[in-house]
């Protein structure tokens, strides 16, 4: 399934409605530590509108409300933080939606642009058709990491919740420098992953450990939407790839991704989606070795200083 309105975070600070139809609405978040270039950011998510005019009314009201709460920049769509649903698809491409991918009507980005929003950040997903291809740099990386005491294993399904909780700290450290990052508690983090317990393929999840502590991981899983739609279990998704920032783990991301791709190929998968990457992140470089862009997404912002 792709994400829908019912899956959006419901812990917003306010819900704004337009006139005439309850579908004309959005949610607002202004509390919480989220800043960018000395701006105080208010977030607009949970957006729905039946027309551009209705959307303009809702977004105008939303921006005015955020300005009342001392926000200087409105960012959207974002359901509170980057841990939840955010971004619009702005370059759809030819591939249908993949499992867990947020989707939106194609006209919604134009609603935001017409309401004075401009692109703030761009993201992409890539499709890798070459799972049989190998990264020639990885054997030397794996040898160096092994000599340093790093081991790599697959996830233990019987201990799924414990495994998920064990990767929480790595995510916080790895993503700390990500665009518009905010930390998340272990319980909330675990709650995001627990619904995937029966959807994983354990052979596609690898965890790197050093002296018993998690140093990095890659979380892959089948594209269940493609299975449902076409009856083919030939596509896997790299949902998350992360490692600790310590320089001694340099190259671990490449090694983990290679393990995941190799396992997918051995398991009969022929395609891999590298999902929802920020264009400025290093993960795009890893993806570009074998994948080509299949989809583009945009996060928008509007200056509230004159609202």
C-alpha cells in the first residue's frame, strides 16, 4: 500500500478547514525544535483540496495561523517532521507507486506554487535493474572492516522489536546532519517499524556490529504493491541505509548495500528501488552506481515575513 490520508500523523497543533467541503483542509505544526537558516519553521501537512481555489484558501489560512505563532517560514507538505509523511511527487515518471511510497494528486504541487510556495528541497527514488552487478570496491572495504572487528549479519525475525530498537541510536547519529532533522524517541521509532514485522524478507535486512553494538544497517523489503498489482515478487526496496558517523566505519554503507543487493539477486529479485533520497545526501552517490532516477519529489516553503 502507499500512504494515505488515514496514515498521516494525527498529533498536529491545529487542523485548518476551508469553506464548502470538509475535504479542503490541512494540519499545522508549530511546536518543536525545527529551524533553518535562523528561520522558525511551521509545518503544513495532511493537505487535501478539491480545487486550486479551495487549496489557496486553506493554505492562506494556514500561513496566517503559523505567522500568528511566530513562524517565519512555512514548509510543506510535512506531517510534523521528516520521520513522517512529507514531500510531493513532482516528477512522476513511468513507474507505478511502490510499497510505502507517499503519493498525491498531480495538481497538489501547483496548489502550493499558486499560493506563493517555492521549492525548498528535492528528493528522488532510483530503480536498479542490475542486481547481478557487483561493486568492485566492496571486497577491500569488507576486509578492512573485518580486521577492525566489524561483523555483518541478517536480522533475527523472532527478535524483531529488539532488533528495531537496537538500530534507533544509529539512525539518530546517522541522520543528525540531514536536512530539517529532528530527533525521535525509541518508542516512537519502534512504533513506526513494527507494522512491517510481517512484511519483511529477513534476507534483505543486514545489521553491522562492532563489539556487540550496532554500527550500521540496511533495511530492505519486498515491493508488496507490485506483488498485489502484478503478482510479481521481483522488486525489493531499500528503505533505510545508515551507519555511525565514526570514520572507522568509512565504506560500511557500501558494504551493507552490496550485501543487500547480492542477497536480493540470490533470492530471485531482479529490480531494486533506492527510495526517497535527499539529493544532497551521500546515499545518492551509492545509488547512482547502479540505479537511474525513476521519480522526483519536492518539499516547498513560503516566506511568512509579509503574511
